[in-house]
């Protein structure tokens, strides 16, 4: 059994375990996820100093660019979380909702919570005037999330939720909504 197959099985096992276990694991998973993000942002802020990178963008442009991104990102994260909680789950893959969530921001993208986090990271990078957070860490973070979603989370969701998830995945983009709605064939 490959490492990837074992990770998918571990996700599936956690997502289908007893509710009490999932409820205990969810805060731990969230804590680890956000701790890693914070530590990486702090590291990349230090990289700016070590490499003597200039502040970018200069003020007040950093505020003008960052505030809308931070606001939109925060709205997406809160709205997405609320939809998951209403569906009796959490955003942590260890304690997901028991069915596919297709309302609210999930009607437009499959991962609006991550889209919100990406916007928050870009916004914070601009607010902090950090070239490395904005142009190195955030794109790297997006790439790693895409790889993890494609390799582990989506196969687990397909296994657990079946045809309903496959159809949802086929009609809904991953992170960024389509400008034009596709017409049914």
C-alpha cells in the first residue's frame, strides 16, 4: 500500500470514526494547521530582513491593496465555517459534515475557506509590506494545498460521499468562481 493510499485511508478512517473522537480531533487539527501557517509567515517575514528586501508596496498603497483582500478573505472564512457548522461538521477534514455542502460560498467554489485563507495571506503580506510572504510563501502555500487536495482530500471525499461529491466536483471550480455559469449539456 502506497503512502498516499495510507493517507487517504487515514483521512477516511478519521472522518468516519465515532463523533466523540472526531469532536476531540477537530480542534487539534485546526490548531496544528494555523500554528504551521503562523510560524511560516513569521519565518518568511524574517527572510525579508535577512535578504534586505525592500518594503513592498509602499504606504499607503499597502493599506489600499490589503484591506479589501483581508475583508473579503475574512468574510469567506467565516461564511464557509458557518455553512459547515450548520451541516453538522467542522472545516477540519477530521470532522467533516456528513454530506456535501453546496450552499452559500460552496455553490460557487469547492474550497471557499481556503480561498479566504489565500486572500488573507496575500492581504497580510501586502499589509506587512513583505515581498516573501506575498510572492513566495502565499503561492507556495496555494500550490501545497492544491497538491494535498488533489492527492488526498478529494479521493477521500469521493470514497466517503460517492457520486454526489463527484458530480459536485465536476460542476464546481476548486478555488475561484467562474465568471460565466456553465450551461447544462
